[in-house]
């Protein structure tokens, strides 16, 4: 398959974006959320797929086991702002196009699980009007940057990452697809203070104690699975299990070259130490303090 050229970043309402996530904007802006929809929101590479898989198993693991072998995660949990045709148009006179909004509209599950990387101010207003539950996952900036760097190497749909040093500078400048990490995690943190149905999860907490975070998630969602069921979910979402699972590891998307870097790459806290030089780390920390001085959100870079 011939791959399209790498896209360019541009400013979209003050956020760096690429056209794949803005071309369908009218439909995104006017998207009609339902009261029982669950929005999974993250900055890219913070643990979206992990939490998506957890929620999918919690809701549908027992009632629809065939999903587990036949439906990739990106079809179970539509990516709201994506206009990629992840399912190739059918060779018939009425080819189907599957943008994130179309996939979400076609979902027959209840609840619908929907993924977004949008910063809080760009989320379609119907999610707030319908008072939907939202799970926001945040990951420490250093590991998030490293994961994003490797993702941009393997994902033809994103701009070229360049070398690590330049990429890190761009990350600090907020010139990334979906904008500034700093604005994203703090914007959602502020919203949590007023939107009671927002559960803010840290990737580091999930790595440290998945059972505890599963319990917290269930309590937020109002679910009470049996102990066996919870263990089944926990087993299914362990890093090594998901890495081997072709329905979860994005090996079925041609736009991503998992030979360059796997989507399920390391799944660790602290891998940044293998990438940052001492000088880069010091510069990053100094800049971080300035950018994060007005927020109470705290991250851990080791567990
Ligand atoms: S995306 O493209 O934004 O949706 O990516 P996202 O799913 O948010 O993030 C991918 C990173 O999450 C790691 N991951 C996991 N870590 C631990 N356990 C499990 N089960 C798990 N599933 C996904 C994945 O490996 C990416 O992180 P890195 O550091 O690159 O390995």
C-alpha cells in the first residue's frame, strides 16, 4: 500500500494540529453525545489504549466475547476526531467512510466508549450538556515525550519527529499534534474541579497497582464486578498480554509500522532515563517548574 506523505502542523484555535483531526470539525463540534457515553480522554501516549481495553472488558468482556477475537480496539472505541478511513472503503458503488464521528454514531453498544485526545476546551459541548462520565489518563511529561517520539517515528500519519533533541524542544514548545502537554494535563485537571463526573487517572498509578486503579475505576463507573471477573480483566490488560493481542496492539493498521517501533513499546515508568541526557533532563526540569507553577497537579517520574 502506498503511504501518504507526512502531514504538517498548523495552528487550530491556539493548538498545534494536523488536518486529519480537524477536517471533520463541523461533525465533531456538533457531535451528539448520549448521557451514558463514556469519554476516554488523554494527551497522546498517556495510556489511552490500556484504559480503553479495561473499559471494554469491564462492559463487554462477558456479554460479547466475540469482540475479543474479531474487533480491533480502534473499532470498539472510536477515535472521535479522527478522519482516517481505518476500515478501507468497500469496493462497491456505495463505499463506506468511517470517520470517528461516523463510527461512534454507528456503535450499537451501550454505553458507547469514545476516545479523544482533544484538549478540554475543544471537546464537543454535548459531552458536558449530557453530563457524560469522562476518564482522563495523564502520564508524566518525560515518559510521555519519549513514548510520543517513538510513536511519531512509526506513525506515517504524524509529522516526522526529527532527532530526539529537536523533538524534545518541540515537546517543550507545545509544537506537537494536540498541542502542549502542559496545557492539556493542567486544563483537564482544572475541569475536574467543577465536573464531578471526571475521573483523573495517572499512568504511573496504574503501573504501580493495577488492581487498586481497577477498583477506583469501577467505583467511579458504578460497576461491581465479581473478584474473578476483575482478575480476568486485570490478566487481559497486562502489558505482555496486550502486546501479543492483535486486537489491541495496532498491528492491523497499515499506517503504523510496528517494525520501526511497536505500539506496545515498553509500558514502563522511567524509560525516560534511557533517552534524556543529564543536560536535557536539567533543562527540561527547569522549564517544567516554570510552566507548571500555577497548578496543583503532581506527577511521578519513577514508581
Ligand atoms: S495513543 O496512540 O495515544 O492512543 O497511545 P496510548 O495508548 O495513549 O499510549 C501508548 C503507551 O501506553 C503503553 N501501554 C501500556 N503500558 C502498560 N500496560 C499496558 N497494558 C499498556 N498498554 C499500552 C504503550 O506501551 C505506550 O507506551 P510506551 O512507553 O511507548 O511503551
